[in-house]
């Protein structure tokens, strides 16, 4: 479902995939080859949420912001993620079930391990490997991690035509 709120309607690139039971409301801009999977909610109450090219938001994840939020390009937001971040840098992976709390920032080429919890206002530099409750930088992302992150984003981009041709794209 795609809804207007406070006079603002989501702007969705024609190549994006939106699952039939995703819920997108408010001032949201969705870029090229973005995929939003079943049960995902993207809700902007009073700021703008920007989602960059090639990003995938997997099943039952929530992105919410009361202010502006930037989710850059080629990001994987795993299943069941809760994201209140103000910034997620390009080529980053948020593992299944992690929570990124209000106004947090995660730099590009980073990996947040499944189940981790990033606290309010936390700032992580690029190439951070983050794990735990609360989430802490435990190292730097390696080339192996980068390959995994890129593989995940490309796999979801490649799924868009199958779901679109099967009549499952709300954006068509």
C-alpha cells in the first residue's frame, strides 16, 4: 500500500519493486532498482526518507523517521530489521533482526551483525564491523565481507524482473 501523508506522496522510481503487502507512507523517495519485500513498512511522519539505488528492504523490516533519513545505495536491510537511523552509508548490510535506533549513523561499507542493537545517536565510521547489544565496533570490514554485501544486493536486484513479470509488483 502506498499512501500520502501531510500532503506528501512517496516518489518511487519506475524500476523499483514494491511487494503487494508492503506499506509506504509519507515523504519518501525510492531510487532505481530498489526492492521492498513482503511486510516491510517505510513510514515518514515529518521528515523525508531517501532510499538509494539498488537497496533491498527485506521481509517484515521497518524504516521509520520523525526527521530526515538517508539510506544510501546498494544496502541490504535484512529480514525483520528495525531502522530509525538518520544515515546508512552505501554498500552496507544490516543483518537480520538488528535494531538501529534513533538518529544513529552507520558509515559506508559496514556490516551490522544479525541481532545487534545500535543505540540512539551512535555514530560508526565507514568500514565498521558492528556486533552486540549494545552494538560495538569489533573490527573492520574485510574484502570477504564486501564481496558478501555486494552479492546480497545484486541477488535482490536480479529478483525484481521475476516478481514483476509474475504480477507481484505494486509499482506496475
